[in-house]
C-alpha cells in the first residue's frame, strides 16, 4: 500500500470514499499532507449523540481545525491520527461578558439541557 | 423510545406504559440499564391474556431478571423480532421457550449472552418452530453441531452471525450445507431427466465435483462421486473471530451462498489461506462487503479474483454479473503479503469500491506473536 495507491483511490472515488492506511509504512507523510485540503481525518456526523466525540464543524468564519462532518473522502493514517484534536480539548463559547471555556462532556450536557424543558414527548 | 434521554427515568417510562402498555406493539428499550421488570411486565400485560408485542428490544439491560423475562416471553405470542443481546438472564431453556411460544419469529438476537455460551447443540432441533426465522445472531454462543440444525430447520435464513465462537469448526460449516440422503438421491435421479428436458432443475440443491467441493464423494453413494450441497438464501454471514476455522470452511460454502452480500471472516489469522477463498468468492456475484481483517497468509490471488472482467466483450455483449461488480467495502487489515500492483488493479477495476481498509492493525497481537516465535530465524521480520 503506497503513495500512488492512496492518491489514485482518493482521486478516483472522490466524495463518499473512505480509506484507512493506519500504520502502513510505505505511505509517506507527503501524500497525506498533499491530500489534506481535500480529505477529512475522521468520519464525522452531526447529531447530539456525537457530541462526546467532538467532530469539528466549521461554523464560524475563523477555522479552528479541519472540517470533519462534510462528505469529503476520509483518509485515516498515522499522520492524520496525530492531528485529530484531543478529546480533552476545550471549547470556547463566546459571550458578551467574556468567553466561557468548557470541555466536551460539558458541551454535551449543554446540548441536552437545551431540550430539557420541552413538555411531553420529545420528538427525536 | 430513545435510551439516551438521561433526564427521563425508567419509572416515567412505566407511567407512560401503564396508560398505553397493552396497546404497545414495538418496544425498543435499547440501552436502558436498569428496568423495573415486574412493573414493566404488568404494564404491558394490563388486563389481557397476552401482550400485543411484535417487536421487543431489551439490549442493554444486562441484569434483567430471568423469571420476568420468561413470563414476558410466555405472554407474547405475536413476537416477530426479539433482541436480547448481552442479557445474563437468557438461558437455553428461554431460547427453547421462545421457539415454542412465538411461531411467527423472524429475527432473533441472543449474541453474547453469558449463560448460553455455548448453546446446547439441540437448541434449534425442533423442526416446526424456527421455520420463519430470517435473521439469527448467536455470536459468542455457537457450539459444535448447532449449525446442522440451523441449516435444516431455518430454510429462509438470510442473515447469520456466529462470530466470536471458539468452538466452531470447519465440519460445522460442512454440516450446515449438507443434504440428507432422502433428498439428494431422488434429486440425482432427476438429473438424468433434466438432460432430456423432462423436468426443471431444483434451485435448492447443487451437485459439485470433489475438487470444487473440497471433500471426497465416497460418503455419498448413489451420486457417482458428485457431492450434493444445499443452496442457501444467505445474504449476510459473519464468521469473524472463530479461531478454529480455516479456509476449508470457505470451500464448503462455495456455490452454496449465491446471494451473499456481506461476508465477514476477520480475525482468523494464519488458518485462512488462499484456497478456500478462491473457491468461494467467485461464486458470490452480489458481494458488497468483505471483511478479511488479520488474514496475514492470503496473497494477491485473492485480491485479483475480486476484480471483475471488462463488462463488454469484443462483440459488445454484456457478461453476467461477477464478484467485484457490487463490491463497496473491503477490509484487508494486516494483510501484509499483498503487493501494491494487485491493490492498484483492484482500485481501478472495482467500480463501486468506496471504503477500503488496508491498514496494519490487527485484533490479536498475541496470536501474531505466537506465530512469529515459530518462524525460523531467517524469516523473523514481518513488516
């Protein structure tokens, strides 16, 4: 499994594809970095059940990481593994009187609490 | 009913059920850990003689009390889909009770239930109660001899999961596709009539030569050395992590699973060689998902047999569908003997291949280390 194969697969299959070459010695850093703008490091999905996994989605104009929830091809390798953001990273919620800094669990709890005061059946 | 509503307690679920319980048909409590068993049973039953449940999913409540589980099953004769994955209250007796009580059963999942690992071989031996089952999952619980009954008594089975069962051997797969003498002898005699066009072929039976079948024809008198095989309707088969299996199991399945769409045989290690896979894979033209993780003895031949030939021949005629036409997902983790050329040809040749997993992770480093220790010193490097 080497660079040529990785490039060929990503280029040919395009959106919706998923390739995992974790720990393959013949895949070099160059090809992974060359494909960086057109691939995503994890197969992220939107939904409040995915909150603990903290898939990054670009919502503000300032990009803080790589987009993980689009339909770009997924390329998983040793080099992208290194660069997946840590699970204990902090999120910044901007506020009028200063920013609040919380972690992923708190973010998930915040998401759940937003639905907490709905009466009756919760529509999923 | 969503299990991740952690601001909703089981008692509030019961309150809802007490009002509407006897009318509930589909109950999915997947993920709920602590359920009040008696209250649940009483609210589902109400004043009636039986519940109206068609679908029941209790996966996640590991310690669901055995007595109340039995009572619930006994009163739910209309059940079609049952999932009791991981429940410790599931015993052999309960599985037999399910068979006797629910004649319309289509989906049964009792995988990873600690007490029935392994199941008694005669669990599915009753010929009438399991007829309608189309999906069965006994992962972690399959025992020797159980596949023979499953093959005989569940003719419409489309999805079978017997993964993670260390007791399963190749002979079990052989008995899964075996045919009784009372069936194959008249069928073989009809073959003679077939040649003169006097009758139509039986789709559920096929006769193979000894080379194709992987066994000798001596055990089957009356067929002039041909081996009868049952053609199953399986679409999904999982044999992952069954450590005693080898590629002979695949050889027994050749021509017996023409509708196969998903085949998983991960984690087998060095027992899985090319031969059986080369016999099986070309006979499954509808294959969409193939999982051969940790198969570090397979070579390029397996990869090349997955590549379909060009769709149109020189005269412009389209060929029949071949394996690789539908292939969408392929996992070849730790298949270190494969070369780039073969994989490149695969990527170019399979039009629908979207998910390819060719990494170097393995599920059992321990087995790999044992194998490495046995290699002679000049061959000690692996990567």
